[in-house]
C-alpha cells in the first residue's frame, strides 16, 4: 500500500507512510501502536481520518477526548467500545460486571479501574479474532482517567499490556494476530512510560521477553520482580486489587518458565492473604487454586483438597464457575481415573463454552500424569503429545516431561529424544532445582549404565533442592524400576520402598500401586493401606466441624469461609451423620478420633487457626499488608 495524496496532507508523506505500514502489520500478526504528538492545529486529526479511510478491511472504533467530559467517568471508553457492546455478556463474569456498571448498563458499586481496563482489552481482543480492529483516539489529553488506562503513552499502559497478555494466555493462544506473543511484541514496541509500580514494569519486561523467546533476559527480569511482588506496599484497596489481578500472569511465568516452586508458594500465599483481608471474593478462589497447586507439588494432597473445596464453595456462592483445573490435577496425581474422566468431560464442555482454550491444553498434561501413574503409557503418550502441540503459554514444559516418560516406555525413542531437546532448550536459562531435576531425570530415561545411574542421583538431589516432593517420589520410582531391570534388586528395593511410602502417604494411589508391583517383583511383601472409611469427613466438612467445635457460630464460620450460614448448617448436618452425633456439643470428642479424608485420625491440642494453616482474622485486623 503506497501513501497516497490527500488534500489536507501536504508534506505529510512520511507520516502517511508510517500509517500505511501500521495498517499492513496486523495482517502479518504484528499489531503496532503509534502515537502522534504535536501542537494544536498541526493536522493530527486529519492523519487519523487518513488512517480510517485506508482501513476498509478492518473494524474501526474511535474515542474523542473532550475537555468538558473529563469529569464523566468512562465516557470515552464507552465511545470506544460502542461497536462491541453486544459481546459484553460473553466476558468473564468479573470483567462483564465491572464493564456493565461502568457503562451504566447495571447498578453496582464503582468498579475497579484495572478490572474495567482488562475488560476493555478482552472485549477488543475477542472482537479482533475474526477481523482486525483499528482503534483511533483523538485528543488523548482530554480523556478521563479511566480511558487513559488504555492509552499507549499512559503510565497505566504497562498494566494494560499485562492485562492483554493475561487475557490472551487464558484464551490459550500464543501465536497469531490476537495471541499473547503479539500482545508482548506490541508491549515491547510501545515505549510506554513506567507505571509507577516497579514490580509491574519488571513483570511486563520479563513476560514479554519470554513470549518472544528471549528466555535469559526474561527470567532475569522475573527474578528481579519476585522480591518486589512479594513485599510491595499496597496502601489502598485499589492497589491491592491491581496486584491481585496481575498475579496470575506472574504465577504462570514463574511456574512454567522459571520452574520456581518457592516463588509460586510465596506469591500464592500472599494472594490468598490479601484477598481475604480486603474481602475480594472474585479474586480469592483463583488465589486458593494456585495455593492448592503448591500443596499438590509438596505432596500435601489433603491441604490441597481443602483449598480447592473452599475455592469451589466461594465460587458457587458468588455465582462464578468452578476452577476445575486444580481438581483435575489432584485427581490425576491421586490416580483416580473415574473421577478425572468425569471432571475432564465437564471441564472440556465448560472451557469450550467460555473460550478457555488454555484449560483444553492443560488437559493433555493432566491426562499424561494420570495415565503414566496408571502405567497406561500409550494413552499417556497421546495425551502428552496433544498438550505439546497445543498453542499455549503454559504446560508445554511439564507436558514434555510426561511425553518423554511415556515415549520411552512405548519404545518411541526418537520422539522422546526430540522432546528432551525441546525441554532442555526451554529450561536452559533457569537455575531452579525443579527444572534441573526434570532435565536430569528425562536424560536418564534415555541413557544407559553409569550415565543413567548418575543422572537419576542428580535428579533426586535437584528435585529435593527445588522442594518438589511429588517429583522426588516419582524419581525414586523410576530409579528403582531402572535398577530392578538392571538386576540390582537390593538397591532397587531401597528406592522402590521409599517411593511406595511417599506415594502411599500422599494417597497417590496409582503411583503407589506401580511402586508396590515393582517391589513385589523384587521379592518383597508390601502391606497395602486399608481403604478410607466411608464415614470420613471431606476437607471442607473437617474445616467447618473444627471451627464449630472451637465455639464459632454458623454466621462466624460463614464469614470466615465466605459461605452462607445455611451452607454451614448443611455441612454440619452431614458431619453429625458421619460421626454418629446429634449436636455440636459432641463435636470436640467426636473429632478427636474421627478419620479425615485421608483416613487418619485427627491430631488434638491444636487451635483452629493452626489447623487452618492460616491466622484467624478478627474484625479489627487491618487490611492489606
């Protein structure tokens, strides 16, 4: 496309050429941002008209800053979103509600500006999936503060770009004109000024670099961001909400690219505490899900289940969809094929309906864990292969690990070697024990003799350094299997016994059974665990019963757990039936010997806050810290 003449654009051929190049770039999947600055009357508005005239192949939307409208919240954003308002109801519920209130389409408290900005970005991203969107903003200096949130040269632009990347990640696409990589490229090219939050700026730098495959510089920025994210002062509720809305993209980067379980724990724990402190019911369930994921990898499945149950209860009480991902991961590690199959079926339908393509990609990893645990390696191979091929930001590395194990067991060594090369490339820039352990163990599966032996030992040491207990147990299992096949039964028994005891303690039934079979093959008799009693309390029932036994009323329990008093009473009736009692006065004695979901008797002598793994908060406790 050549810059053509225009009666009002004498001498502006260079600017027209810049606009022509801008309008061509999205077709190649490279969205761009351009800002024209200058004195009044220099023809900036005419340049925008030129761009609009050349954009017949695009959907054009406009916002006009007007000085008189600066006191009207969201007036300019309403102009900008006008062509897409029919799609507002398709947004994720928190974004939908915020935007509807902002635009006067529904009543409610004033919405958080960051959530409104994220909703606008999601709306524009979805609109551009079928046809490129050109956004034209004139007289940006007169935009109201909320609209400046989305302006490319605003201090809030880094936060907006992170929101766009976050939306694209959870929509599940990395490549393409509306993918996370395109959003990252636009962020890096924008020259946006600092946001005022060094943590947010470093996070944007790190995530954008990772998405453009500059792993070393990206991880350096992420490591610098971690301390700030963990300790940043958040003096207002708005600042806390902004932090809570940023933290998912930070966690996805730390989990899947830094392979840093300790960072995952630090950020998820703070997210749960902050969401509780300010009563952010929309942000608490995902924070609990991330925290539950930490406990899965620590091997504490009971605590993970408690957090997942609480997240689901809050989501149900507030009308949000359940967070099925964590339930799927937990079911996979437990080896519960029936439960996993049931959840996968429902999750797949829900993910398709909500456009959560990232969840569809995660299922391949989840089923890889499940089927490897069950020693159904052909199915694990197919599932992990599907996850690797999925165009997503997350789970590729973890899926490669599952694929390598399944491929070696199926004799597909070329496939395993290819995945190993990709895994080592993905993890080369990180120094985490988790990543080093994954690389060493995957190499061991393809090595022989002394090299394999040394690599398994390195993997055990590195996974231990990373704190990834489930992978320590799994490495003992694989090492023991390798030792038995290499006719070293005494050494094999040592590692297989350790693997069995660890998995049995976690209630990872499939992996424990795999270890038991291997131990039996070495000639050792293994006593299997008795089945969990039918009357065992679920994690949430246990939590509610414990608080009731400590003297809390139903209303207080409900406030503590963000559920209604009626829901508390419903759970207590189930508890009474399981424990064979008929009042809360009998709870302390009944709980002392009652089995939990893991089949173990409950310890006595601990306070309710001890048992909840978090401090109890009174009405006078201050907010964000």
